[in-house]
C-alpha cells in the first residue's frame, strides 16, 4: 500500500514560519523501515526549523523526560510554535503505527546530540583568525593531489608519480604511520598512477590509470602487495586518467570521472560500466554533464550537474538510480540554477546538500528547491580575500566548515559554522591549502609547495580541538 502525497504545514498566526518548512511524505511503502527513516528526517526538520530558540538546557530536559513530543517551558521564550506541530506529528505517526519505542529513542538521541552541540559551541567563542601550526609535515615530490589517508586515520599514502614526459618511468610510494610518525618508502609501479584511494575496509589501495582504468593493490598493515595487484577496465584510448574518485561505503563500487565521462567499477565482479545521463532523457536530447557529481554511500544513487544543450545554460542537479548495466533512471530533478553548484552530498534516501555561491542548501527527497542552511554574511566573506571554496561536513550533524583557499593553493582559511544558530564558531588560517579531510573530520591534510618544488610537503593538522 502506498501513502498518497500529503503535506504538513504548521503556520501559526503569531509565529513566523519559513515557507520552506513544508514536510513532505511522498509515495513510500507503509512499512516500519520506511516509516522510521521518514519520521526521523521529519522530526529533525521540525526541530531545525521551529525549535531554533530552544536552549541546550531545554533540549536536555526534554530528552530526560522520555517524551520527545512535549516541549518544556523556557523562560522568556515562546516555543508554542514548535510544540503544536510536534503534537500533530505524534498523532500522525501513531495513526500509521510508526510510533515505536526504538523510534522515540532515536528522537531523544537527536535532542541530546543537539544539546551537546550547543554546549560545545558555547565553550568556543568566535575569535579573529589565528595561525594553526601543523602537527607535522611529510615530503611530497610531485604535488598532483597524489595522496590519501586510510579511513581509520592510521596511514597517509603518497604517490610520488611524475607527470608529463616522465610519466612512464618507475616511481615510488611513501606510507606514513600517523600514530608513530614513521615513513616507509616502497617501490611503486611503472607508468602513471594517480589519485590513490584506500578502500573503506582498509584492505586495498586503488589507483587511477590513464585510459579510464584502475589498479587495485592489496594493502596490509601499511604495506602495498604489488605482486597481487590487478587492473580493472579496458583501455579507452584516452591519455588522461580518472579524477574526483570515490568508493561506496561497503567497498563494493569505485566511481571515477574525467570531464563529462563517469564510470562505475564493481570491485567484486571487476565490471566497468559507463554512467551516461543521456540514457534517462528522451532520444534526441542534448545532455551535457558537468564535472560536479556525488554518489550515495551505498553506491546506488548518483547526483550529477546536468545541462540541456551546449553553451551557457542553467545548471540542473539531477539524481539518478544506477542499474547493474550502468543505465541511469532519473529519480529527482531540482529547478535550474544560475552558476555552478559545488560540494554535493547525497544520502541513501536521496536527501541532497550543496553549496551555491556562499549559500549552503538542504533538499529533501522530492523537493524542487532547497532550504537555506547557511548564508555566509558578506562581511565574513570579505575577510578571507580568497577565491576557491570547499566544504567539510564535520563531526557534528549541525556544523560545517567552509574552506577558502587562494588560486595557487598557497594559503587557506577554515571557518566553522553552526547551522542552527547560523553563528560562526571559529576560524583560523593554515599553511598551504586544505584539500582533504579524514572521514570523521578529526584531521585535515594541507598541500604546501614552493616554486622550485624542493620543499613540497603534506601538512597534517589535528582538528578536534579546533571544531
């Protein structure tokens, strides 16, 4: 049985509610699994949009009561605009049979987590930019983004692979144990090996080869077992190699792209399929895919910046479900955007976040437009005087870090923002340009280089104390 589309819009005469606080339930299976996921997202959005003024003390009192639908009184603050919709929401999930003890426990955990974030933010006051000295640096011969960190933050792997006319010569690879700070140099392969990735299970190193191929190398205790390496994919004849690579959370799939070309490698079967968004549009349509894309953790969804036709056309973020043969089935399409959206993040349920200019948006499944999560004030933008932008989803659900770096990757500023209070928690300068982060957000890795290339390093920064 399907739940037909219906909307909840709690608009109080005396409470100002943002138009984007529409909570959508659309065409989902009437099962506990789907109901729990939908209910959790809806509860979070209710708290985020209508419970902004609740203090950490109020949230903890609410969590400790065991009732996630009753908001305690908070002196000097009217929280009725949150209380009434919560009660309506409770009746709704009760009627559907989704109001289970496990779901209520998830709601209470959400309240406790948000209370902890507010308390942590209160301890770190906003301050002027301060210099953050790196913990240590590791030499890098060729700064071509050829380094990666294992998911457990134990090993930093650097590919010292030359480019240009020397790309077919033997090269070396260094592995640094970030716990002991010992670096071991190992022989690499022959020929171009770019953008290494440590698989999510930590058992393999994956390199991009020219011609849209990859090489998988067993990786044990910081040692690459090259004699057991295998290559996946037939040579396409292209001289370039895959960029902007990633893997699914279960280490099953590897994704890589180069311009408008994108591929998915099944690391279990060895099969490579080309991901072509044109397959989901009517025949005769001219579909141009920009380089920006992201995949869901399970590797089943891909969001691509798609444009219809050539020339200057609006960007259109489109989400597709990936078939076993690589066929893309369109599941969600946003309204056209002027300019290029960046830093995409898509969940297994299709929920999307992206950075557009200086604004971070959140898009619920099925929505045509996003809700503004963060709009960086112009006076804050001007203080950075830097051009490139990146985004890090930090260790806390309601905090992000915006990273600004200069055109030559010689300097960077990191700003930590609280998405609910819209407050700048802290910001600091770092040597070099931050280009990679550990999955848990606890470490950052900055690429620092000199004109003559003799003092290139990858700087390691521990960020736990700086969030």
